[in-house]
C-alpha cells in the first residue's frame, strides 16, 4: 500500500459499492483489530479504483451509519434494519457497535419466551445399552455433556442464538450407539400426543411424557435402544376390558422397516413389552383405533393387533393411497378409485377365518386414485342418527363430497358435490363442521369453502361457497429423513368443530414456524425457538391441563428441536389474541398477514441452498416427497389395468370437459360445459393428458 494511505494525518478515500467516502485514518482505526485497522496496516490487501480510493465491495447505504458511528460514537437506527446493520458491523469488526445492536435485538427476545411460550422439556438421556462392555455402557447414559458453539442457523441464515445458549448435542466419539450418517441421534424426529401424554421419537429410542396439573410434565416411559432408525410412532388411550391389561394405561408402538415393537406403560413408570410384529412390507402408517394397533402399507397390506385377543394378523387389500378413521371404522382410499372400510368392532368375530371384513363403500365415477380422505360424522339425532359425510381428493385434482344418509345405509353413499379447481393431485382434504379444505401438490396450494348446514347436516342450499385460496410453502432437505413428512406434517390440526390451523415451516433448517388458519390462511402467530435451535418436528395437540369443573382442554403446539429438547406453545391463547386483533382490524383497511411476507421469505431463503432443496421450481410440479405416494398410486394402477396411465408429469384434470368449477392460478376461469358452479353430474367425456401447470 502507498505510504500516503498509512500516514496518521492523511485523508483516507474509500469507494464502498460505487459510492465514495472521505474520512481520516484516526476515525477508521480507533477500534483495534477491526477491518479498517487491518486494511490500513497492510495486513489485508486492498484494491483501488481509478482515482486511488480503496474499493470495498459492500452496501454503501449501511456503511453510512457505520461511518457516522466511527466519527461520533453515536447511532441513529431510525428507519434502519437492525439485523442487516449488525451483519455489516460484524463484517467490519466494529465490536462496540455489534454489542449495541445485539442488545437492541434481544430486547424483543428472552430465553423465557414470549407470552405464548408454555414450557420446555430438556433432552432425554440416551437409554443404557446392555450389550456393550461396562466401560462403554454408561458413557452417555446420563445427561449430555454441555458445550458451547457459535450458533445454529435461524430464520435469517445468521446466528440468532442468545449468548447464554448452549449446545448439548454430543459428538460421535461421545456416543455409545451406532449413528446413521444422515440423522443426528439427538434430533427429535417425531412428536405426537394423546390426551395428556406426548411421545417423542429420536433416531434410536422413544420416550413418553405425561402432564399433571400439580407437577407439570414428567417422563414416564423410555424404550430400550433400537438398532434401526425409528420411522413411525403411535400412542393409544387407556386400555380396558381385559383383566390382564387393566394396569396398562397407555400403549406405545414404533415401526422401522416392516418391523413393529409395542410396549405398555402406566403412571408408575412400569413398562412391559407386548411383542414384535411384522407387516411383511415397509410400514407407511402406524396408529391406534381404540385398543387395536393398525399398520398399513401403500402396496396393499393392513396389519391389526387386537388387545382382547392378543392376536396379530395381516390382510391383503388393494394398494392404498390414503386413509382416515371415524369411531371404530378405518377407511382406505385405494389406487383403483374405491373407498373401503373395516369395522374394528367386528374384528374379533372373524378371527377364525383371518378375514378383516373389508367392504367396498364407494367407487369414484372416474376410477381415479383416492389420494386424500376425510370423514365427518354429524352429531347424533334421535330422529335420524348419524350422517356420514366423506370428502376425498383424487390423483386428477378433483375434490368430491359423498354423503351416507341413515335411511339409505344399505344403498351406500351418494355423490353430493364435486370441485375441479385443482389442476394437480390432491395431497390433503379436510371436512369439518364449517369448512372444506383441500391441498394439492403444487406448493401446498390450498382451496377452502364454507359449508352450509341445516340441523347439523350438510345442505345443498346454497351448498359450499368458495372462501380462500393460498399456499403453504414448505421446502425440504435434498435428502429428507424417512419420517420427515410425519414429523413436519403441515396439518390441518384441531378438532373438527373448531377452527383448525396449518403449521408452516418454510425452510428445513429454521428456528421459526408460522401458525395459520386452515380456512383463510391468515397468520395466527409466529413461533420462534427461545434458544435459537432449529425446529426438527412439530405437532398440535389438546391437553386437559385442569380437572376443575367447566375447564376446557387447551391447544398446544409442540416443537421438537435438533438439540433434543421440546418447546411448548399455547395456541389457545394465540387464537384468543388473534380473534381480538381480527375484530379490531375489520374497522381498518389493513389486511392481516398470512404466511411469510416477501421480506421474511427472502431472509428465510438466505439460510438455505434452494438449488439443493426438493421443493420444485415454478416450472416443475409437484414436490418430490409428495410425489412418492402419488407416483406409487399411478404405478400400481398401471400394473393392474390395460389402459394407458399418464406419468406424474402428465397427470390430467378432467374438470374442464366435465363442467363444475375450475380456474387457473392467475384467476383466469377456464371454459365450462354445463353443470352448476359447484355440484355437477359426472360426464362421459374423455380427457387428454397434458403437462401439469399451476393451480
């Protein structure tokens, strides 16, 4: 560097991002070990422009407040993004300014969380492995060693962890368990709940917690070490009706590959292993219906274990694309276009001939694969009993509603309405008391309708009215875990007679999620991890926290984290605050936000490599992980029919030729051919395969 740049009295000329600045050497170097001290001392090489000014390739708009701080030691942050300014100050090594900006940021943060933060469960210790030598058996059976680290990526891609935060994740050398190279053994893979219990699934063990009004949450069960990675987990209510099971309050089961292991546990922390079962093929879904454990596979296998008979049996059915439960019924949506049901109450009657009594309930008029299924049972009436209402989505993008009247039980459900607004396969559908919600594979595009009811039963006058259209964008890892979709399911969550919510986790490695109404997409709240750790899984669950008369269950969001901990958030309070704010906003012109704003989305995307994400670009559809069950459905249908089946890039809607309601993503309505706006009769026209486009 030329000598005249190094003299203490010289004027220093800078070119910051094309904007020229002049200042003194003393102004730039009064902070030792800063970027400018190293630059002007020659420890960092410099580049000069044509005028001899030192060129620095940074944003000049944020250099202005930094230079003013160096001149006056005062800071005016009005109209300035503190987070970005802090990032620039870190680059220049202005440590006093970084500390002040960090304090400004932490005024709105606390390790105790916001008003919605309800509690925290520390990471569970690893189970003792009895197959190891004594000197290794207890190497990590107790509490994890605490060690500090720089921080994890948060929503903006930069360190947002408080200075007091600690990392309790062990190194590979500290663990006495075999590690899957792609899964951190501390990471909470799945969170699920039932009544006042929750179950956490780690890569090689699970544990259960129970809440009591007086003592709060405490651990009541931990499984032994599991050699294989946990893929699915299920938790059931108290088992009754058998003397040898009367002391077993809960049963919990895990699945890995085709294997299933199940235990029972009670409040006294007594655990008994019930057994190990084999479905014969990979388990895709694992859940309880009453005291029956049910496992399903997309290839067409259903396994059932019944608590009364202590019997496990496997039934072959048609390839499965979706399922739902209603009371004691299991409904299966299959790739051949049929909906089947199994009544679990009748299960013991058919033990001898090993028949689960699988009955066809309904056949899709177009024989499309049933890729999403939702059952709603109307409240019982002394006059008419239950109406059974079923909404289902298909691989061609249709959403249909069928109704079973109590007076027509022997005739089967009748087609009530068909919606053809989606142009991509349906991945989710939810029919509740007030709303019908459908989600397709194109960026989780959701369409919603209000449901009109008369005496609790769905009404045709005026029928279902379109309500909202929005997307629940959720990017995925380039190599997601086998249980990623289970642990990061967007919902909808909640009881069907209440407002349901979506939980949106925009990028894989983030410390924040958005809670949104499933009916309108409006943002209820933004949840941010209190310690800056990445959220690895989540679920919404209602707990009965009080036994007082008139006390109602409260809804909580449970977030599992990459460091092994679990954080709990009070969604009941969040909904109450939202409803108050919504009433206040109705008198103004402001629009309540939905998911992330453009600025928030850019910050979130700054923390991940979008090119490596499994989320699709606008020219490709749908997302890879959502394609898996749909692709299976198409392949399985193609193997059982002589008709030509389109590939997943050629999935075609038939709605344009059949009538009904259909519109493009840009709001442009496509041509119709007769029929009502929402309900229509199935036509006989054939559709032509074409490339998938946006809804």
